């Protein structure tokens, strides 16, 4: 129980407020700030494909706000293959994805038009997970916390598969580019 409370306190310390969320979004709404962030993350070793994808999110890098505000605590993402059983999905996400998956299967078996993916007619049960774009995760003690790719993660769990992931690990980062990112968001390291 003591460990649970300590981990919970650490989690709460890592959480960001709505003011922080709004500040990140406001800063990155200016193109010059977004370009600066992309350049700094590239200097830290963030993969170009990941930067290209998440800079186009609306708002940009929305799945990484906490990571950006605490950049001095994280290493650059490394591409690796992870086992879906180690991906931590919250119960709400699982329930939502499971309902969608079950509806797809039921419709398909009933001979109805079924579409699991928005613009892709493939059957989610027949996916080659090794060919999917990488998901993004934060490495924690007991697995990987999702940053981006919950749909793919859920399907990989259903299939008992492994899939590519950009893994961000907790690791002190005293690189000058990390300090500049903190300054971009008007923060100094703690």
C-alpha cells in the first residue's frame, strides 16, 4: 500500500494542469514556436517521422504536453518492438475500443457492411502489426503508458501481438536543447 501511495504521489506531481495544457497549446499555435520546438526535439534525437506526425496534430504535440513540460526527465524516443500485453490502457479506452470491435465482428458475421477503420476496409483481426506506424509510449516500471496509438495498441492486445513503438524512457536530460524547450514554455527545470 505504501508503494502504491508513493507511486500515486509521483504520478500527481507529474500531472499538468489545464493552465499548463492551455499554455502549451497557446505557445505552439504560433508557427515560429512550433518550428523552434521541432528543431529542438530533433537536436535531442526525436525521430523525424515522429516529429512530422505529431507536429500536424491538432493541437500540435497534444499527446506529449506532459513530456514537453517535463522534458528534462525524458530521453529521446527510441524505436523498438514492444509486446502489447505490456501496454497500459485505461479501462475507459478498453471499453470503448472493445465495443467498437465487437460491433464490427457482429456486423461482419451478420453479413452487414462493416468498417472498423475510418477510411480503411481491412479487417482488424487480420493486421500485420509489424507493418503499422509506430505507437508512442512512455516506459514506466510495470509496462508502457500510452501517449499515442490506443486503437493499434488495443487491437494488438486482442491479437496477442507485438508492434513497433517509439519508447520514451525516464532519464535525466541536461541537454541544452531541453533547457531551451523549458524556456519556450517559460519554465525552468525543477
